[in-house]
């Protein structure tokens, strides 16, 4: 008993940790989290690092500490395996933004990394608000934050460019006069790097011994400033402006177009930093294609939904498609290029259907099927009595021509996704999107049972491939553990259940997929989906209880 009392007394008398000790603990926790990378253990270590940085911040207002706390909070907000619930993610982003703003105020906006991370945190919150948007426009406060992110990226780029210029200057001076006479290469523009001086906290006193500042350089490995760093900043800036331009469209067409123009200028500015002037970096090409797609969608939204007015947005989609093809030629292992092209081709097909029918998705497919059936009935009743020698295309009605066009467009999108899948077989989100597409294509063959069954089988195969890539167990005796992307897992499980419900004898597999989906907190809300559950499954007693 006495021994226990002594332990309690010793514990109660323990001195509180100092600022330096808290920073050391935060560094240690962060390093352990980095070793695990993802999963519950990594998440706990990063949370412990955040708690220690917060405790240190409560003792001393230090720019480096505030920056690292804001950075870790952003890392946690973006954590996917396992992900935080939406409301908790929102709080993490807001706290991250507040801490990064504090760090910027303390070091007079001299830390490029801090400015960059602030912009990324603001962008993440902006995207979340767009995803949750129900009304016609966003809160204007979010646009003000986006403007702050815009300025932060401008400032970060200027700091990085100046640091790189100094590094090149130092390197050239080190070569000495007459260096060129000895065959030395002075073309350092595309090669030089610089240790990021902006990671130094100018507000903190340092002794002449060169001791490193606690909580900053020890925590975050210094990243050299290179041409790739500047390209990354410019691409991030262009992507932000593209996102803001799309969001501004309902508010102000002029402001949206101005944002798109600036995004294009940022991407053009990367050219001077390319390693090879003839080879556009993949991330620049992908961002340029995304910008063209966004511009095309904007033109589509503002234009009359007629075939005559379609040339403007169609031209932009064609340019985006060509850019993505070029990215794949230059970078054959860039799976994102064909995956993005698949997304574009699906968007393109939906736009074509909206112009022709007035709607896309399930209502559009249903309307198209009815129009094709009416044309067929008219042709069979003798309503189309033109010469049998006329080309078949001329004998088809507009609905049938549209049906053939959409079949071709969606087949091309499937081919793009399969190319991405071949390059990176383990990309679960691509397999899931391919499953969605194959299931959607069944709506274009309403009377062709054989083709529909093939497509449903294909969809089930791709959904299962996504599930396996995520490491999700479909054993009902197993616990549904967190996976790298729970949202994709839920989508794939529900898609698998829907696809299998249309195939004979797969009712048991449908139930298994739905049970796993339900255990992952799945909710059936996609009432506008082009694919529904098969009638045989809808009639089963257990279905309503599960769904």
C-alpha cells in the first residue's frame, strides 16, 4: 500500500513538460506516424504530435510550432485510412487554417511552405463546401478565403523563385571567373536546388553556434527548392483558380472567365522551368486538360441546350481530350491521363444527351429508350417507306442515331478507363468508375438481354476488383475494418450488389455485398442512378430490411 502511495505522490509532483520537451515529443510522434504512413496507428501518432504541438503553443507563441501544428492538422484532415467524419474533418481544416495564419503573422509571411499549406487547407475546405452545396452559390466568405489562398500562392512562388535565383547565383560564383574555359557547364537553370531558407524562423533569436531551432527544421525535413517545386506551386495555383472559376460561374460570368484566364497564365508560366523544353510535365498537362474541361462545362451551362450551340463546348472538350492523349504519349506510365479522359468522355456523353433530350442520367436514358421504341414502331408500321437502297444511317431516326452515338462514346470511355487500369492495376477508384460505367451502359441496350448480361458481369468484375484492391473482406464472419478509401469501398459494394441483382442465381452474393456495405455505414440515396436493383431481388423479404 505504501508503495502505491509513493507512486502516486511521485506522479503528482512531476514537473510539467517544457516547451522543448513537448516539441521533442511531437517530433518523435510524428516520425513514428510517418513510419506507419497510414492506418489507425499512424493516425494516433499524428494525433499525439498535434496534441504536443498544441501544448507547446500554449506555452510559447512560436512561428515554427504554429506552422507544424497547422501542417499536422491539415495532414489529419486529409487522412484517408481511416478518414474522419465530415464534421470532424471540417473542424480540423478550420483549426489548420487558423494555426497557419498565426504562423504567417509571426514570421512576416517569409515561410513559403506555410503559405503553400495555407492555400491547400483553404482549397480543401472550399472543395468540401462545393460538394455539400444545395443552393445556387457559395457563401461569399469562402470566396474571400479563396482570394487569400490566391495571394498566399503568389507570395510562396515569389519566395521560392528568389531562393532558386540565389542558389543559381551562388553556384555560378563558385565556378569562378573563366570557369567556362575549363569546360564547366553554366546552364544551371534546370538543375539547381536550394535548401529552403524560408523554413528558418526569422522571429526567433539563434545563437552563433548554429543550433537548429526547436520544432521546425528537426520536425520537417528541409526540401530543396528546385524547378519542380516552382512547377508544383504554379500548378496548384492554376488548379485553385480553375476550381474558383467553376464556382464563380453562377455568381459572375466575367469573374469566372477572369479566373480561368489567370489559371491558363499560371500554367504557361511553368514553361521556363521545364527540364526539357519539348516535354511538358505530366502534372502541367493534366492541369491544362482540367482547365479546358472546366471551361467547356462553363460554356455548356451558359449556352442554349441545342445542337447549334454545342460547337463551343465541344471544341473545348476536344482540346482537353487531345491534351490528355499527348500526356500519355509523353508519359506512358501516367495512369491519371486515361482515367481523366474517361471522366471527360462520360461528361461529354451526358452533355450530348442533355442537348438532345433535355436530361441525362436515368430520366434521359428512359426518354431515349421510349423515343427509339417509337421510331422502331413507326418504321415497322410503314411510316418510313424510303427506298431500300438508301444508306442505313439515313433511314434511322434522330433518337436511334443518338443511341448509336452514345454507345460509341461510352465504349470509348470504357476503353480509356481500361488503359488506366492496365497501367496501374491497383487503382481502386478507376476500377470502381469502370464498374459504374459498364452498369450505366446497360441502359443503352434495353431490349438486348445478352449484351446487358455481359455488361452486368463486367461491372461486377470491376467492382470486385476495386474491393479487392482496397483489401475489403466480404466474409460475413469478419469485421469490416477501415480501408484506404471507405467512400470508394461503399460505392463498389453497392454497385456490386446492384449489378449482381440482374444476374440469375446471384441473390446470395447480392445479400453479402449489401451486408458489407451496410456495415460500412452505407445509405441508399442515389435515386437518380441509371442502374436499379433487379426485380427478383426487390421482391425478396430481406431486401427492405437491409436497404
